[in-house]
C-alpha cells in the first residue's frame, strides 16, 4: 500500500500530524492503485420526503407554472416555499429578474435544500 521510497512518520499528536500534512502530499506516501472506493450506506440523506395534500386545482396550476418554467413541479414548490420562508424571516431581498432567476435555478438543483 505504501510507496517504497518514503516511510510514514510516527506522530506524537494531531497537531504534529496536521503540521506535517500541511507541507507534504499524501500522494508521496500512498500508492493510488491501492485506493478503493468508499461506501457510506448509513449516512442520512440531507433531504426529507414528505406527503402534502393539495387541492387539485392548486396542484394543476403548480404543474402548469412549472411546465412554463421548464422545471419539475416539486422543485417549483420548493422554490415557492423557500421564498415565503425568507419573506417571513424578513431576509428575502428583491433582486433584478436575471439574478433572481439564476438563484431560483440554483435552488432547483437542490443547492439550498
């Protein structure tokens, strides 16, 4: 696993190790051919699925609006909820339309959720 040309030093504490790695590359001490992909199956997802009951007309209107904006209706619902939460908190800023659309697009990708 370790390259033959360099041996891993022994560290007395974390501070000493931190100092060492700040000035050295791990690639000088480990062979990347031996690396294996890690799997973390017990990590909790950052998103939580919920069920919400909406009047049929409201859902139809949401889907129509989402279709016009070419985004999934669930993503549009998240954008609207995020805006309203920001308004309630008093942190929503009115931005020029292009910047606001860019921010909305970032939220659709899940960047803020």
